[in-house]
C-alpha cells in the first residue's frame, strides 16, 4: 500500500506514494522547502483520515503560523485531535536539560485559540535514562502518537549549531530508530546539507537509516535561482530520477513546473 507524500506530482515519481510504514529522508540546504514538504505530508494525512505528529525545534505557535501563511489550517487539526506538534530543544555537546512539549488544545479554551504547550518529559539529553541521547524525545513522540492514533510522523530535527557531529548523529539515529520501532508510522525526516557540501546531509547518517531519499536543491538557470526536487531512492519502488523544477506558493505548497 502507498501513502501520499502530500504532493501529487512527487507521488507520481514514486509509483503513487511512499510505501506504507517506510521512512524517507527529505534532504537539502536551508531554504529548499524541507519543512514545507513535511507540513504537506502531515496535512495530506489529515485529509486521508490519518492523524500525524510533527516533531520540531520550533515553537508550536511558529509552526502553526508557517502553515497559516501558506493557507493551511493546522491549528484546527491540532484542536480536533488529528495532529500533534512535539517541540524539543536541540541536542548539545554539553549536557543540558531539554524540555519536550506537545501542542494540544487548551482545556476549556475558545475554538481557534492558541494551543496550550504542556511539558511532557525532561531529561539531560537522555543520559539518565540509559537509552541514548534521544530517549526523552522518543518518549514524547510516542505519547503524542498514541493520543491521536497517529499513522504519520514528520521529524524536522532539532539540530543546533552547538551540537557536535557525533552528538547530533547519535541523537538522530536514536530518534529515528525509536520512532520507527515504537510507532510503526510512515515517517519523513529532514536532513540539512550545508551549501556546497558533499553528500545528502552534513551528518551523513540519515541516508543510512531510511528507505527512501527525496533531495531538494537550489540551482541557477538562465540567471535565476530555482528549486529542484529529485527522488534518489525508494525501497521497492520504480522511481523517476530526473530533476524537476518546483516552486512554493500559498494555498498549494510545493508545485512542480509543468514545463520542466
């Protein structure tokens, strides 16, 4: 069975969608649209009756504002119990105490009001839990997924500039493995590539753990900067490996250029 990635033109490149239960890396440098694709993935699930969890380092309010700026009512989905936003602080080379929070509607609050952000876990990067640096984050995601019986998870990883390569790689590996093993959800995870960098991501770990790779990039054509999407791999799927120009527009999100 296939799960729509949220963009019909990208689904067409992967035989109709992502294999259900698979994990996909959305790789690219800053500004290529990775977070937008993750939002579309979650919102597409809501339309299909498949609740989803969005994991981010951003404030939940900012995520809702980003969605609203593109014409999408993610706030309503959260209030109706079809989506959860799990916020975590980025891992650091120096042990800290990240506070994890899940966006949920405020008890007794007015319809359309701002979601309450209630702490659901805290730990010193999981060190006291004996299960790796991402243990507390995984626990928060699992709790949120169980609350809404989620079928999709989008992870926009909380990686700050202070995180060392080893710390960040360990965090991402533990986070992705934990989410996949304990939720069995179809999962998207973003991976940042530095401008001009080699490989799909700066850490080089994400592509080793996933079933598929969707690569977003920037290029210059005819003197104009353009966004490019290409599918590099998808387990058990015939894929279109060509590069496709796309844009991001309000109300529609990612749109592939029909002339490309």
